[in-house]
C-alpha cells in the first residue's frame, strides 16, 4: 500500500500571500489530520477531517482552513501568510479517525515565508 | 486545555547506555501513543497504551502507562546508533484529539 503523500515537499512564499497544501491518505483511510511542526512548539494539531467534514479543530487562527474531498484527499489553506507560519506541515491519516488510532504521517510540506 | 509535557528535551548517551524519556499530562488520558521521528523524516507510530499501569515491550524498548493515566515513559536498553531520533508521546483525553509532547531528541555517540 502506498503511504501518505503530501505535495509539494517544499514551498517558499512571501508575507501576505496564501498557500494550499495537499495530502493524499493511505488508500481506504477516511480520516486526515493536519499538524504544524516547529522546533520550538513541537507538533501542534490543526484540524481533522473525516468523510468530508471537519470533526475537530485545534487552536489556530481562521487563516488556517482545510477541506476534504469525496476521495478522502485533503487540502489545507493558509491565507495572509506571516513569518511565523514557517514550519513543516504534516498530515496523517487513519482508517476511522479519532485520537485512539495510530497516525500514519506523510513526509510533510516544508513552508518557508520570506 | 490539555497539555502534555515531555522531558528531557535533549539527551546524549554513549552507545550501549540506557535512555528514558518521560511524559506528563495535565489531565487524565484515554490513551497514549509513542512516535519516533528520524532526522529529516516524519513521525512513525511505535505503540499505543490504553490501560492503567500497562507495560509493553518491543525488543529493547519498554513503554509504561501510569496508574493514574497521566504519565508515561519510554525506556531504551543498551542504545544503538539506529535509535537516534526524536521520540514523541501523544495523548488524547476528553478533547478527542491527540496532543503531542515537545519530544526528546536522542543522540547516540558511537
């Protein structure tokens, strides 16, 4: 089975721009969660999508949004980029979602804001 | 909100020495998971503990879940250079979302 695929792997943007990141989960997995990883803050939960519905949301501003499509692929959008948004963005998939299942992570998208 | 503290932040050991990382939650957890992230890689699931006082072993790794389900530890016996990486605990409680600890970065000196 192919693993979780995230595109692009690297992205460079400037302040004020917006960005869209993509995540394709493991085949058969219906839940996708997004995390922001920074050296100082570790992994911070952004949101979880299951069957095209946002099921859970972390403490991030409204500039961070996401969606999930009928094939379970998910996108995350960040608008009005700030320098502090520079981070590794990881998505993880599980079969049925929820915090009681092992998260299968992708390689992440490294976003740099200039 | 739920907070998960993990210590130490960094640990350097000589190959063959033991290593332990500790995790403490501000609230009672439903379960705790452990992940390993190699340098430049992504977190990889190691194990999940669910029961109070549970102990699980994977070869040289021993995982424990506290009686009160608020703390956990990972112990590696006789470290090897392949153990290098950052170890994260992640707990879930009433919020039904995983809260990750800040991780312990393990360096193994040959």
